[in-house]
C-alpha cells in the first residue's frame, strides 16, 4: 500500500491496474452512469492539461468554489497531479470570507460553479491580489464576464476542456512525468477550518499526509470493505470529511457515485443503492425524527405495534451488544419486528446498506441504537481538518454507542492532564499557513492538541465529553458539558438547533432555533419563522419538549429557562459554520441583551 507516496501516484497506479473496472459514477435523474478506470484517468488527464494551459506551476494555488460533483473531484486530482495545491472554499461563504481565503492562500486559479459565485468575485475582484484565472463550471452571463477586471482571464468550462485536449496532444508525456516527479512533502492542499472562534486557519496538508490517512482507513477496514461495495458521495468536498469520502476509491476497488445534490440525496439513494454511506449526524437525526413523527400520526393499533417492535428489537440487540446469545424466541420476535416495522426504514436508504459512517459532529447514542433495529449499523468516528479527517473509528466488529471508537492505523492517542485528547500520526497537518503562533499552540513534541476533552472507556474505546473551550463552569463550580445537552435538545421534533448558556451563572438557559418545517407539518402554514418565534403556543410546545429533556438530566444540567431566537442559526447570518457547528461567540454577542434579560427575569 505505502509504496505510493503521493495521491497522484496512487491514482495513476489504481486506474492503470484495472482499466475496465467501474470506478466513478453519477446520478442523473433516474439514471446511474459510470466511468471505468481508464475513462476516469482520461478525464483527470484532460483536466490536468487544461490547468497546464493556464500556466499552472508546481505548488501554485488552485481554489475550488463549488458544490460537490464529479467535476470537483476531477479538478482536485488534476491539481494534485500537476503538483499544485488545492484550496477548497465553501460555496456558502460570503464574499468577504471568500476574499480572505483567496488572498491568504495566494490563489492563482479559481474554479467556480455558477453565476451566483461569480457575483461574489465581482464584488471583491479589485482586492484579489494573486488571482489570474477563473474557470466557470456552469454558464455565467456575458455581462458578468465583461465586468471582470482585465487582470483576470475568464474561461468557460468547455474552453477549459478544449484547451486540455489540445495541450495533451502537444505534450503527451507531461502527465506521467509530472506525476513521477511528485514528492511526499509537496503541499497537496491548504484546507481552511470553518472558524468558530475567529478567522479561519489554513491547515497545510502534504501529499504524504493524505496517503497515510487513506492507508490508515485501508489497514483498519480492508476486510470489511469489498470490491462489490458502492458509496454515494454527497457531503461538501470543501469539508475534509467529504473529501476523504471522494478519495477512498483510490485504495478500495469499490464504485464511488456522486449524488446530484444534497437536496436530492433521498431520491438518489433509490437510484444509486449504495452499500456504504458516509454522512453527518444531521442526516440520521432527520431520519429518526421523521419516523417518530409519522408514528404519532398513526392510529392506536399501529402505535402499539411500533412500541412492541421497538421493545422486541431493543431486547435482542441489548443481548448482542453485551456479547450474550438471544433465545430462539427473542430472535423470532426481532425478525418479526423488522418485517413489520423496521424494514421500511432500511429500504429508505436504498435497500443495500451494509454499514454507515457518521462523522463531523457527535451523534446521539439513542439514534445509533434505534437505527440498529433497522439493520443499519452506524460506525461513529472522529477526525479533524488537522488530521485529514478520520483518525478514530468504531470498528465494524463491535460498536459502542457514545464512543468514537479505536485509533486507525498509525494513530496514537493520549490525554493531557485536563483530559484534552492528543493525537500523533503522519496523517496530520504540517502547519497552519502563515500562522506560526497557532501551529506552536496546536502541535507540541509531535502531538496535536485537539481541543476536545475525552476519556478512555473500560473497553479501551475513546469517548469525547465536550469541546475544551465549550465547557461551562457554573457559579457553583459545576462543570457542564453543553454538547450532550444541545444534541439531546436537537432530537426534539420542533427544535432545529440549541445553544446552552450558563458560564459563571447560577443555572443554565438555552437559546433555541425552531424547526420551521416541523410546525408546517403540524398544520401551521403560511407563517414565517419570525412570526412563529413570537407565538405563545410555539413557546409552549418548545417548553414541553425542554421539560421532556430535563427529565433525563441531572439538576445542575437542566435548562431552567429559554428564549426562541428571532431568526434561525444559519451560515448566512454567521451563527453557524458551513460544517454546521455553532459559532458560540457570535451567538453570545448577538443575543447578549436577551440572555441578560432572561437571567434577570428568572432570578427575580
């Protein structure tokens, strides 16, 4: 495995070895299409020569500002084959955020998706000191192209491809020669963290770090992932978890299928019928919430059948999880429960899933156990931008809900005195770009300080208790991990998101964003989020759901009061990151007056 020291060498060997094997697929309506390995290599080759025509030199920066697609992936590989550096940019970023990343990374070439992204560039173009070329994947208006500065050359996607074809004929051996010249210490990518506490930091990831990450996953899962497997890739490739998903096909012989879009994933699952799926907890939370919501609409008989099936299945898996053998009666009960209730849930994901991987944020153990009833095994894992995504994962042979599992491959884990998780691996950032201070703070003696607080279970699995910076210390000196409470609140039907507040206060309160869709399903239609947030009946419903959560919490963890945010937490208003993490400092500052008023009211 490790004989390939760069992604480009890994890609070239993989696609050359089995040229006729299906490799990359994509969904188009009800059709499933594929490129074989030879066609896959030819596509990347064409993109490579298109970049060469734009005077791409080794270690030049190429930024990609677009939604997930096979073209994104081809640009990613072609850039690395050219020994240049990929800078992913979230398509949800605002113009000033795009400006920061393009300038900080010194981006020379920008691949953007469409007119909407072009408008951002037009707004900031005179501040972009390094940008020389733009390639648009989709149509951009002639008017927008005319408004572009003379210092920036624009190409349509078709022009780019045509140039790639011509250039490949002029220098037919350059592709292989450049790949052969690639070095393990070449910078492969500068990936910017989504910045929950300030300006995003650019994690410098080498070619070797990417290869070691893939090798770590391969070493741990080579007996579990089969050549007959198929993934459906829909996560943002601008996020390191989605990027890992798209690159796994380089070490496994499975088929990697790209979804049409995030909005069409549910429909695409029925077309692609994947056997493996990498997703974030929010996807599983929505499935779970929808099932419970539908059950509440059923008649009493169906509700009783569901309750029976849930108990029968839970009893069976409780024994399995404790390494005990269920009785013949319990096995029959479980199988009947699956046929009557849970098989429908399994089929919603395409009907062929062997296991799921959850990452990017913690997932509730309750959801893992529930999905298990539908024969859907969720492997919860853990990783950071700084570790090129996965470094710890629950193994397929045994999952322990509530933990993130065991270290992958060469990954070593230990804990600082305050419980902070420390990681050492070759699949790690080299540095934060142009930020020596942040680098020294994060990496000490080869160990990465993750910022997460955790512990080792008796089974030897790693468990995260909270983010170090998020720990709340009440005025009574109680340490509270807000993430666990926030995740439980989000499982309630009408709560979209929640932030727990209480540092140096006597008790905890919460800022709640409501689920607009859930109220619409309840028959409350034609009303805006803002109108619902001010409705006393909506407040009562949320109050009841918080009361339900409080029953499962210790007294010092319980939520004593709350208010509904007048607008949802969104990327657009700067209150969550593109990877859906709360920007707590921003939210605290935005609602400082409301928080103080709530405490004053509750304490009076």
